[in-house]
C-alpha cells in the first residue's frame, strides 16, 4: 500500500512539472510588441508627432502614432521601402520583424528602432544601425549643434533577447533603459 501511495505521489509531481513546463515554454515564445515598447518609451509629444512603422508579419507594414491614421497599407509599405529601411541601411532579408520611428527631415536627429535580425544577420543589422548613427553625426556636425549632440549620444546595442536597438533622440539613456526593461520582461 505504501509503495502504491509513493508511486501515485511521484506520478502527480511529474504530471504537474510537465504541465508547468508547457505553460512556461508557450508564454516565452510569445513575440514582443515592439511598437508598444517604443510608444511606451517615448513622450506624449513624440507619440503625437512621430510615426512608428512596424512589420505586420505578412510581408507588409503597419503604422501607429503620428499621422498614421492618414496612411493606407500601401503608404506604409512605400514609406518603409523607400525611406525608413534605406535610411537605416536595412534590406528585407536582414530582419524577421522590426518597429522603427525615424525623422525623415534632415534637420532632426531622431530614430528609435527595435530590430529582430534574421538568422545570421545580427552583425549586419548592428553595423547598419551604427552606420546610420555615424551618418547622422557627420550630417549634423557642422550644421545643427543641438542635433549633433543628440547624434553623438545615440546608442546601438544588441540586447540579451537578440534584438538590436537603436536610440538616437533626446534622453537616449532613459529611452534605451525603458526599451531594454520591456524586452527583458
């Protein structure tokens, strides 16, 4: 009787352990909402004025914040393919998903991006975003001193979860910290 009771307890513990493992694995696989992470890291003023473009998981892009209500799916794809991706030095095969907010005007150093690189593309994505920062620094160095200071303080880092993060804006340290915390959660 005692052996039967011990066997039942061991079987119950094993069953609960397996059920717990399954729940943890499925919740860890849920993708992060890069758009929401960027939105939450920014000020209300930036969210009102600066568009965030994101991949939609179907080969297209969606837009949030800024003037996004005026954009069609075709507008979003065009904006990404003709402006945002080239400015950041990224091509379609470089990333699995991304969200980015970039100033299209050459009088402002502003870009915040979270990029999940495609397999084997982390170094290429990191280099592309670092090149963007270098370009901003060179553009602003003798042009707009305040924007040059923002570009000099820009950060590009690969976080432990594998995303490459670009922060080139006012309060870069605070914005980066907010993004890193959200990605780690």
